[in-house]
C-alpha cells in the first residue's frame, strides 16, 4: 500500500452525506484554535460559520516539554466557544484534531482528557503524516493541472509539515507521495532565537532550519526535482497568508484576495525583508498581522526561506485553506486518490 493509500485508510470515511448536512472540523494547533462549520452542497461544501483564535498552546513548550497552565486556560476558553458553535448548528458529523503541541507535550494526553470533561469535545492527536495528508487534501482545489510535482508546505506553530507528490513518475516504487515533518514551527523557532531578529540572527535561523532539513535527508533522502517536470509549491499557514496580505498592501485581511494568489519568490523575499526590518510594535500595528503574530511571522519567513533553499522554485502559491478543509473532505467520504483522479480527468 503506498503512502497516500495508507494515509487515506487511516481514517475510514463515512458514507457520503446528503445535501444540506452540516459538518464541523476543528484544528487545535500549537498557536491557533480554528473551527469550520460547513453545509454539504452537491460535490462540495459551503462554509456557514467559522472561528479562529490565537491561543499559543505551545508557549514555553520547547523549554519545559509541558503545556503551561496559562496556555491550557486560554485554549480551554477557545474550545468552549467552539463547542457552543458546534452545538448551535446541530452538526451531523464532526472531527476535532490536535497537532504538534499535544503530540509533544508530556501532559498533552492529560490536557485532552480535561478538554473532554470540560467541553465535551473529543480531540484526537493527529500523526504527522496524517496532518500533512489532510493539509494537501484541503489544498487540492488549488492544484495546477499542468504541475507534475506538488510540494505542500504547512508551517505550524510547533512543526512544519511537508508533503511531496510526484505525478511525473506514477507508480515508481509504489509511492507517489512522501510526507516529511520538521519539529520546528514559528513558536518554537521564535522562542529559540528571540523575538527581535536582526540580519545575522535571521540568517542563523534559516541555517538552523536548513540543518534540520539536512538531518532529515541523512536518514531519509529528500524528494528531488525531476528533470523537465513543473513543480508547484503551495504554502498553507499564517506565515504565507500574512506575506501575501502584506505584499498586496491590504488594509484588512481578505481571504478572497489571498487564497489562490501566486507570488514570485522575489516578491516573497522583498516582503520578508520588509517585515524583518520593522520593529515589533510596527508589525503588530499592521491589520493583517496583529499582536498575536507580530513576533512569529519573521520566524515563519526563515522556515520558508530554508525550504526554498532546498527546493528553489520560481513562485509560491498561497492557500488560505488546509487541515480543516481536508477534514471536511474526509467527512464527505473523499480521499486523495479520488480527488487526484478527478484532477487528472479535468486536465
């Protein structure tokens, strides 16, 4: 069984729900708590409610290996809101997941048991490969049918998930997809190097991330660009959506203008350099960044630059979608193979 099939089989999809059925997807990450409630519409779904809050569940985790009491309290408050939203919409199916902070913390399981007691929400801890698979599944509507290789980058708070799909060599080795996970995210990297980042510190951050990539390569060869094959790089995370919004000069964040936008890496670097040179207060004052991301976006830029050093493509496509949309697809009975087959047929 190849990687995509194994990942699809990890969560058996329910029978396809009827039109009008309401579904919910909750993603609790190291930095954010996000919820989508959607209604089935034909072959897709329409989002009817959403919630997002920066909770910084993983604050201090890199140092203590534990979730702190203030972080857990903030997160419980946000999850109570999510529980009320899900109950209000009387959803027929829901899937709630937790990622790197709860995977890594010594008291992660204990916290999730507390969440269930207090909110009634049962959160499952996603395996890293399943997190990457769901992110790709959520991003597939943005897939370029002419791209023979696809690289999805999900820069999280505590880890960075990388999923590579090679459509130029179907069936070679029986593994059309490769999931990689770097135990570095915007929160952990920022806490390691500090929040005020000058040119030398930023270069050290990039080098640190690249060294971790090379450590992965030593144990498991990283995917390579195929000769003559078009590679599409898709970024899904607060880092890339923030870069896109700042590049566009938006006065307030607008998902419709960001989702699906493709930026040259020259534009990415220019915007990244601009953000790095701003002080914390100025970044926080930008309506597309805010106080909750002001000290994290530079770390995200460093991760993105290190990844681009390894896979030097010309442009980055921005996805304001990911794990939650992937969860909704699985709740509708979809999987990667089905949707990729559909993309091939459309091409």
